């Protein structure tokens, strides 16, 4: 039996309006990424926040832009960790929009053939179903 977990409503129009500004901030931070610790730290937080805000606007992660924002957030995190930057300086300000830990566990389960019998706005459907798999080189 599938369990349905409803999610709270977010002011989607207001959140969508700030995405271009946030993406501009990510671009600026990435330009200084190699030479500035503060830029690396800021890029990690801001890229993740862009993905979270896009997920509030597009809870199923059905739009390409939402998937791309998650990919960028993971790439920025990966680059920071590869540069051995301390992860304890990261803070997420949009917590609760996507259940990142349960999403990761659900994706691992699904990838290994286990059924995932939970539907929730906190688990973007397209990410859980690997809908973008093979669409981009990552």
C-alpha cells in the first residue's frame, strides 16, 4: 500500500521570482570559486538553495531547470569536497523543501530493485524515478 505524505504549500510565484537573482549569485560566486574560500562556501549554500527553491516551485522535479539546479548543487559540493574544504561551514536555509536524506535512501533502494511505496512532495518524483537519467553528461 502506498503511503501519501502531503507537503505544505509554498508561495511559488514569490519563490520563482527570486530564482534569477539567486542564479546570478551562484554565477558570481563560481567565477571566484578557485581563489576564494568565501566564494566556495557561498557557492555551496547558494547552489543548494537554488535547487531547493526550484523544488518548491516544481515539487515533482519535472522541469529540466530543476534537475539542472540539483546537478549543479551536487557538482559544486563535489568540487568543494575534492578541494578538502571543511563541510561543517555549510548551512542550509531552505531546509524541509526536499527530504535529501530520505530521497537518497529511496533512490538507492529503487536502483537496487526495492519498491518505494511512499509518495510525497518532499521526494521529487522525477528525481526518484531517474527521469533525467542519460539526458546530460554529469
